[in-house]
């Protein structure tokens, strides 16, 4: 099979775009975190994120987050086209600062939870989830 110069250049350009796509999606998640935190430093303790290591179906992946003393928790799926999954806000009358839900994942990726604590600091937790069947058109 022979390719013309134009076809070879088109395939090379397509491969370059596909290679750079995950970096762009990850950058969107980083932008969401920076917007939520205002650029503040993130602690590695204070948030507990529970997600399965392997999800058979990306359409319904159960997760739960727990952050005692949090006023808000942001949940992101770093590999989704739109990384923002949910934001949970807790008022002063909240009995606990935890939430659970099911999310949709486009494929194998990291799920990240960032909590804003009552003292104004931020904490982060992440979990890698391997998806065997994609949920966002995969």
C-alpha cells in the first residue's frame, strides 16, 4: 500500500493531535481546580475519596467523598471532555460533610476530589479508575 505525500502528512498531523489531546483535557481539569481554589496550595490529607479500581461500565461509576469540616467539595473526572462532575456545598447545619453519587467516565482516568475546608485551606484526594466500557460515547 502506498501513500501520497499529502496523505502521509495528514496521518502525521492526526497522530500529533491525538497525542496532545490528553494533555489538553488534563489542563482543563487543572484550570477547574485553580478556579475553585484560587491558586491556593492543596494538602494531601483531609479528604477521603472512595471509587472502584475497576468499573465494568463507565455510565454508572459509584463514588463517595468525605471531608470533615469542609464547606464545599469539587469532584472532577480528569479524562472526560468536560472534567467538572459535581460540586457539593455544605452549610453550617450540615450533619456531615460527605456525599455519594454515580458518575459517568469516558474511559480509564483519575477521579479527583478537592475540598475547601472551613479554615480556608484546601485538600485533595484522587483515585485511578479503570473503565472497561466507556460511558461518554465509548
